[in-house]
């Protein structure tokens, strides 16, 4: 399972990168705005900085909603760095743009996916990644993890190569459950990743080992 961090915060990206377990980064316009990154030039520079910090794929989302605009923007973003993945919204023109980029061998991430039907279209359009939003489904009393399971089963039926990128992860258990289902990738906030580290018995055990060592080595 690949681990992406879902943020535009450079300190958090560096912290995850330093753990040695990071495979990429996802961003979106809201995450950029949260870090105060505004204006095309600043946004482009920020993507370049992120690509310098991490080794893997970095999703950069287009703002246009028409196919021509998405292609124009996507080509500009793809030219920034070979780690850039063009993030396209799951709308009619997004699927057209995805098909266009797939034929050109440019990596894509179809985002804002909330149903198995949308995931089928993304795969048919040759998306590199499909991003089902688990947390936002949970927010409206719909089982987000069930969507991951449905997409896994459909993709396996047809050997679709599109990777399932579980997005809108809110906590550590989402990551573990996605791993059980077989999501190819998860993207989550730093605290959801760090939560995987924690177990009280580890802390108690380590404390005892160190205390016993200290007793015998005074
Ligand atoms: C990532 O690609 C998505 O944009 C992100 O996971 C959405 O997360 P949210 O629902 O917490 O905003």
C-alpha cells in the first residue's frame, strides 16, 4: 500500500518524508488556500518545492472545468516536474481530459469520486489513480469504506490498472481498514499516519526494558 500525505504544509510533508515511508503527496485548492498559497506563480512554485522534498507522485489539481482549459492547465502542470500527476474532477469534461492525458502517457488522478459508476468511468478513461472520498461519505451517513470495497471488487473483475487512492481519510482506523480491503494507496493527514505508531504496550514495554537495563548497568 502506497502512503501519500494529504496536505500542502511543507513541515508536515518533511516530517512524513523523514519517516522514510512516504510515497507521494496529494493537494487540492482548499489545502493550498489553507497554507495561504494563492496566485498562479506561488502555487506553481509550491508544487516545485513539494517535488523537491518527496520522491513520489505529487497530485496537482486543475481549476478549469472545461476540457480545453483542463488540458491547457494540465499540460502546464505536467511540464513542471515528472513527479506531477494531473488531478481532474469527476465530471464529463474531466473524463474527456483524462482520456486525452492517458493516451499521451501523462499520469492522472480522478478526484471527487463518490460512486462505483464514477470509478468505472475513471478506469475506462485510463486514470492512473481514482480518488474515492471516504470521510465525506461518512459525513453524510454513507459507508465510505464500502465504496472502497465495491471499487476493489469491480477493478479486480476486469483487471483494471487504475490504482484505488483512498482519499478524505480522517483517522488511523480508515488507513487500517483500507489496507484490509486492498486499496492501492491511501492519502491522509499527518496525524492519521502518526496514529499507526501508537500502542500503550509499546511504551510500557520500552520503559521496562530501559529501566531493567539501567538497573544492571549503574
Ligand atoms: C485528496 O486527494 C482529497 O482532495 C482530500 O483527501 C479530501 O479530503 P477532505 O474530505 O478531508 O477535504
